[in-house]
């Protein structure tokens, strides 16, 4: 075998549109539940009480644009959970998966990404700023090795 089976360019050109087409049709609840469980392990124990109060009881929608995945979460009773469908979304955040991963590792600055339009935030700007500043103060959530 002289060439690798799948190169990154091939995956991006042929697979991502297909994955996005399928994933974007799936219900929001299962991936939201999975992300909530991860945040309950990585983020919830590190949140100060004032942040829990300020960020709680509001729905946040997180879109992973290149994969077509949408998460709807809220902080309820000190824990993350899928947001109820009737709860209006306070803040929408959108970026591609590599951007989110770099943010979680602390390799990118959210302000720079926002001004470069690689990270899009819509909705309650005061809430979004509080969330961003809280996450910045906590530092990286993931310690996975860089490339």
C-alpha cells in the first residue's frame, strides 16, 4: 500500500459534509446529556458559588459548526443538564470542533477568536461575558497533549 487510506484533506472534503448532514437531523437531547456529564466532571467542581448563581437556570446553546452538532444546556441545582425545550436560549455559541478543542486546552484566546469571527456568540452579551470571564479565570479544562 503506497498511499494512506484516508488523508485529512480527503476526510474534510468527503466525510464532514456527510457527517454534518446526518448529525444535524438528530435530536439535541442525547448529545446534550453527554456534554452535561463531561461538564459535571470537568467544570462543575471548579465553579465558585457566585458563578453558579450568576450562570444558573439559563439555557445555553452550543453549536459545533463543522459537525452539525447542537447542545442545549443549563446549570440547574449546581449541575449541568440538558436544557428543557420550553426554556428560551439565553446565549448561543458557535465554532468548529478544532476551535473548541483549542479553547478547552487553553491554546486560544476567546476574545481573539470572537473578533476573528471564528467564535460566534449571540444573545445576552452580559451573560456571555460573565461566562467567558468565569471560564478564563478557571484556566484550561483539558490537559490533553497538543499536536
